[in-house]
C-alpha cells in the first residue's frame, strides 16, 4: 500500500537519520521509540523507510511467546544475514544473553558509515526476558551510541513502550518518542474520493486503520462497504479486531466484558460495572484497576466535564478507537453469521442503529478536530475542546471550548453538534443550546458555536459555524 498520510512520520525518521549521517548529535548514534496501536502500520512504515533509504539496514522482528534462547539466536542470524561488511564474522555465534547478542550487533556496525537498525515488537522481548532492557541500556551506552546508527525500537503495547522513558527504567533519557497515529479523515477522503461527510463516516467505521481503510473502494457508500464486508468472514472489517485488538487487550473475561459494555453504549462506572459483571456488578476494587490498565494502554478514554469547576466524580468512559466501537456494536454479531454465509442479514441492524451510533461516535472526532482548528487559527482563545454534562445528562453540552483542561480558567465558547443526513442546524436547535448553555460553570458570557453535517438555517446568531468540510480540513 502507499503510505498515504505518512509524510510527516517519514520526515521525522529522516530528520533523525540526517543527524546520524551528519554527525550533529551529542552521540554518534540516535535511538527512537516508535509506538502506536496494533495494525496502525508501524512495521510497514519503518520497513518502507529502510527500503527507500540508501543507508544499509538491519530489521529484526520478534516472535510472541518465543523462547528467549531461540529469539537471541534468530536475532544474531538476522545480523549475520544483513549484508554488512562485518556480518560474516558473526555467523554461527550463539549468544548466551541479550548483552552478548546486542554486542554482536555492535561489532558488525561500521565506524565510518551509518546504519539503520530496527528491533520490532520490543514488548514481547522484554516480557519473555526481563534482562532485555538492562542489556539494551548497557550495550547502548558502551557500544551502540558510539556508532553512526539509527536504532528504531518498535512496539504496539503503548504503555510498555512509553514506560521505557520512565526515569526509573534502564533506557530512560536515551531515546526520542515517535507515535504513529491512524490515517486521518483527510487521508480517507484522498484515498476514496468521498465527499467530506462520507469520508468522516468511513473513518468512523475503519478507525483509520490502514488494512481496514484500504479495503474501502473508491466512492463506495457505507451500506455497500459494510454489506460487502459482512458477506466475507475474512474481510479486514470483521477480522482485524478479533485477531489483534481484542486478542492483545483482553486477557480476562472481565476485560472483554468492559469493552463489550462500552461497545453497547455504557459510559458510567456504575453501568459498566453492572453490564460487565453479568449476574452481579463488578466490585469497585476489580473494575478500577481494569479501567486504569485499559486507559494506560490507550484502549479506552476517561473524560470529565470541562468547565471552570472541577468534577472528578462525574467521569465518562468511551472506547478510544471508533473501529473497535463499530466492531463491538455490529461486527461481533456479524462475524458468526458471515461464517455461515448469512453476513448480509446483519446489515439491517447497522442501518437501523446507524444515525444514533454515528451521532455519538463522531463527537470525539469533532472535538479533536476543533481543538486543532482553534490552535492552528487562534479561534476564540481556545486551546482545548471538550464537553459538559451533569450526573443526569440533562443537559449534556456537546462542545465546550476552554483555555485548558480538565479545569478551565476561561471558557471560550459553548456549542452543539447536529450530525444528521438531511436536516440542517435549525433555529430550534439554537434555542435548545441557549437554554442549556448557562448550566456550564463559567460559561455565562461565552459565545455560541455549532457543528452540522448538512449546513445551517439562515440568520442564526452563532459566533462560529463548522461543517464536515471544516472537520476534514482540520487534518490537512
């Protein structure tokens, strides 16, 4: 696949390599931690970077749950087969530990020419051999950092990869961090030729995951794509979640239950506890650490109302990935039907629930898009966009722009989202916003804004009006 939308990531990697080539760093070597959730395209990106660079490279891919002795032997074999001038000298070497294996790598790297070294799936190596991190630090400090090498450490478990930078971990302060994000709505619009509002729909369903997104045919409708995907039990839309996201993040029935509760639309601690617990609600002492773990792994997001008054007890949870949300809402039920040749029979449930599901799923995207627009264009002195709600969700304010979060000192605007197929944002919608806005602490004088998929009625006294075109443009 083409690396649509990957220009910035490739530019960052090239800038790090340029420092190595030009010898401008404090050390001759540079190390970069490359992370992002599974299936987002990290391995393809770094392989493409290596393949298109004139600089020689060594790329090692770890294997899940492999014996550490076999893993180290394969690592050295990869180095021996790399084609570096000194690589034949290490053929047949049998490393006794990771310190030895990494020193073998260092011995093959030239002193007078740069090399790219990729170690992919670092969390698997660290899980199978706890000495890996310490060995990496030792060999980096004594040998690798003195060579003209760009070391790319790649991994999908974001909490593990980010913890490599913790001050009490061996590799602290020795690497930069590059997070690879999914494709954006603008990327999907460019890939598919869809109109902005349809490209946003495509992004909500695919989550911007390359393997799923690239299966969307040019100018294909939501109904056509979902129906075609549901007919094929091996389609990327149906299998990606089960094979990767759920397989990685649900190591217990309880974790799976939490994700299913969120996929069903539950948002509060108490309703998640009841739904995930089955016959009896999950105890707070059980649910809290599971939510914390899933949040650390960036699988779910916990949000609190944004205003000038703190409200830490009114937290709402949601799935971070819209594709996983779509799969849990619709794909999980379609998969067994697809395996029996009946996948298209699951399409009516999508059609019936699509307006309400899309209306909820698009809100986090719109908030992030407006945050980008406000920061880029200096709109209404706003640096972050969130929402506000009370315990009864009455009212629930879609948009609150502020100078900071989670507790603001100044509210820049209050607004509403109406993401409908035909009806524009109306005077009735504006009247409802006017009635609800004073409930937001600190928003008494805040201007009113709105976002609509299908335009606005004439004569609305809104400070700002944004459409689907603006939401996509935020990602340009």
